[in-house]
């Protein structure tokens, strides 16, 4: 099914009102949509949607009103490391654009490279380093592939998210996220390398989604929930189980920030 066919199916089930904001929920963060009124659609009903089978993700698309915004929430994402496809999230993001969204906010669990940003902290991504060398637009035949990534993480949305965090009394850092392909975690030497290059956090997602969102004309923003110190930076052992166990601590803060942001119904500039 094409993105416009899938968008039509979603409108049939959830109503035709355009979506304002798309949210992508990361590992251990998939409960954000719980308790809101709206329509949930299994990815398996959306022909061509990726499976999003990593534990800690919920392969459901929620459409509903949260505060002032009509929101599409992707309860799970697919990662490059599941399929070897950097553009695995292209169809969901095309659908989001078809539904009318002007902005996409991604969330993720990430390892911290910063001694002053411990597990449980939030980091607003200000820029990224594509350490994977992969790109979701490889193979795109049009000149639209040459996407400008200056201010890819929209400064206006970042300012508003930072204000929302401050209003909630939540400290939020701002930093650079490095995309590592995964699924193995990084070596301590790799962490030292990306630290030297200027990264503050590391993870296995988000970067391809932000590139795709910009390609599709949507504004983008992203927040990391720090679940661990990156490899070699602490004695704690790194594992996916640990990520899932730690994510809810930061996720509580993240959901307060996001709810306030959506409730505000900010006019986009
Ligand atoms: N590295 C990569 N991805 C991650 C990490 C990490 O340390 N923690 C959570 N996701």
C-alpha cells in the first residue's frame, strides 16, 4: 500500500482531522499514549509498516487529541540493525506527512558520554553525528535527496521543549547525539572516539528518522532519555535489559515535558 492509501485507511478509522504532531517512542518509552482518548491501530493492519519487534516497543499507531494538538504516536520504531535498511522508517514518516503533520518529535533511550549527564537525565538533541555512515536517502533518485541538515533539530521546537521542561521543574541538557548502527553496544574505544568528536550521547536510532522528516518537509526534534553511562565510562554492565529497566525513570519526566508541550498548542513559527 502507498503512504496515501495507508493515510486514507487511518482517516477512515480515526477521523479526517489533520494531525499536527508525530511522536516516535523509543525503547522502554512506549506507554506514553496510555490513558489518552483516541484510536489505536496495530502496525500489522497497516500494510508495509515495519514490524517494530524489539522488546520494549509497542507496534501500535495511536491517533488522538492531546491538549491542543492532534497527535500521531508511533508506539514503536524499527531500527537499521533489525533489517539492514536505513530507510526502514520511511513509510511511517511518509504516512505522517500525508496525515498533515508539520512536526515530528522522536524519543530514544541513549548512553551518556558526559560525566554530568547520568542515567535518568533527559537530553534535548541539538545536533547529531552520523557515526554509522549510513543514510536513509541512499537510492532516492530525485534531487530532493540533498537535504540541508543545518538546524535539523528545529531551534523553535527545542526552545519550547526547554521552556516546558523548565516549567515542570525538570532539568534538561542539550547535546549532540551520535548514531551507532548497533545492535551490539559500542566498545570503550569507540566511545572515546565519538567523545573526542563532540558527541554527548550515543544510540541506535533517531538520526535516520530526523533525516527522513526533513526530507519530507516536516520540522524535527528529539529527546534522549539517558539509561546508562556509555561503554567504558562506568562499572555498570550495559545491556538491553538494563536499558528497559532504566528507561521508565527518565520516561516519567519525558512524558511531563511532552504533555506540557502538546497542551500548549504552540503556534509553529
Ligand atoms: N549505546 C547505544 N544505544 C543505547 C545505549 C548505549 O549505551 N543505551 C541505550 N541505547
